[in-house]
């Protein structure tokens, strides 16, 4: 198969529609996602996916805000850092600091919208594309490893998986982003209360805007929960 044929096949997958799964499978995907968030052993691994989305959101916001993206690092303890250059204050810096904790939820919301329109394969191929673009900005070995593993896994499902498997993975991944997004915000506030997160995104926003950090934490919570509610509605009752 030539490269043109491969790209044509992928494009047909992206613009085409796939039958929505029945509600039992949607519920099963939601329960899998919930387990990945609530079971401690599973969360220690699955949280890396949230970190990838978190740091990717910082990077996109930095570029859209007119800043220069210098690179992204992902660490084995599920932390990460995105380095960008530009004015240390102003809307661009505020948008960059704000985007991280709401990024996974917004990504999940977008995926839920596509699934409500029966575009499961579009969700998977867009995930492959975003991971490939993120890979270009990774600046450490563990980050390369984490993004490559995620990208290869999603690509394998997109290319070789059956229709049922592709649909289930798309739904489970979307549920996971929506369900998981609030938990790092709660962990952030716990760290702030113990004095271990003085340079957190919420505290950075507090310094930039003079709005207390706890207010930004509450905004993060409200935004992620709103995405969960709306995304859940789209997933449960697809158009």
C-alpha cells in the first residue's frame, strides 16, 4: 500500500461515521475510566495521560498567546513542565498558566462532541496527530518514551483494531479525560494547603492577576466539572 493510499484510508476514517455503541458499552467504558481514576495502582500509571494533556495544553496556549515554546518535559513521577519564552506578564502568560488544568477536560469535551456525531475514528486519529506534534516538543528521554508509548498504542487500535474495539477505546479514553480532569485540581489544593506547591499554576495566576490562588482553584474545579457534565451528556445520548 502506497503512502497516498494510507493517507486516503486515514482521511476516509476521519471524515466517515461509525455506528454508536449501545448504552451498555458506553457504561462499561465509563466504569473502566472511573476505575483508572479511583484505583490507586491504576491512577499512578493512568495519571501520565493527564499530564501529557496538561502540558500539551500549556504548549498550545503559549503558542496561541504569542509566546515561543522552548520545550516540554514529562517525568516519571507524573509531573511535567512546559517552558516558553515571551513577556513574563500579560494575557499570553495568563492563558498559558490557565490552560494546564482545564486542558484535559476541554480535550475530553471536544472528543465527546465528535463521538456524539459518531466520529469515533476521528477521535483516535486526532489523538495520534496531537501526540505526534507533542513529540516534536519533548526535551527529555522519559517524555519521549511516555508520548511514544501512548501514540503507538492509539495508532495500533486505529489501524488494526476492530470497529468494536476502536469505538470502545475512543469512548473509554474520552470518559477518562472527563472523569480524571478534576482529580489533579483537588490534589493541587491539597499540595497548596501543605505548602508544597508555591509555584503551581494557581499561584502563578495569583501573581499575574492579583486574584487569590484559591479562586483559580475553584475556577479549575468548576470548569472541569462543567466539561464532565456536558461531555457525559453527549456520550450517554449521542446524536
